[in-house]
């Protein structure tokens, strides 16, 4: 079953919200395809077209990533598959940061990648919780 997701800055991609447990996410999204655990205990769960990232224990959702094929809306506008996504997001946050090839829109809690070339398969949108990128952005 495909779901539609609604970006709510710093709250999540509804119906998945930041702070949810693995069990709560599974109730909404169903079983995972596979998972990867990092040495620090953080976890990434992968399902078709998306990744849900959890912080180290006690685990709870801190980011949600989408690739083309999923449906993510913001303010009633579909985001994935748009050729003008960066231009659209600039209407809501006119001062994004660039970090490791990602455009980070701190006003929205969103980062995007793959929109600098014509390879639509490389595109991704990441919705993140408040503070997740603060340490990395401070290094710039």
C-alpha cells in the first residue's frame, strides 16, 4: 500500500513523525526490506523508495528520506519528481546551506541531493529533526 506523506517542518513526514519508535513506524509503513546499524547504535531502515533513520538508543526517528516514486507534499504541492524543486523551496527558505553536495534548507528541515545534474534517479529529499545537521554546519 502506497502512502502519501506531508512534510511538516521539524515534525516529520506525516503520518511518520520524529520521535516515533521502530514499532510505531512499522505499524504505519509495514515491514522493512533491510536495515543497517552503525557502530554508534543508530539505525537505518529501508523500505521501497524511502529510508527511516533512528538515533542511537533509545532509538527514535530523526530523519526520513525519499527517492522518486514516493509521494511527498508540502503546502499542498508535490515535491518529488519536480525539476524546479530548488526554486520552489527557495520560496520558503531563501538562505539554504550547501553541505557535502546537499542543499540544506534549515527553515524547513529539508535537505535535497541529486538536483544538480540531469540524472533523476539520483534525486532524494531528506526530512530531518531539529539539530540533526547543526554540528556539521558549524564546521563550515
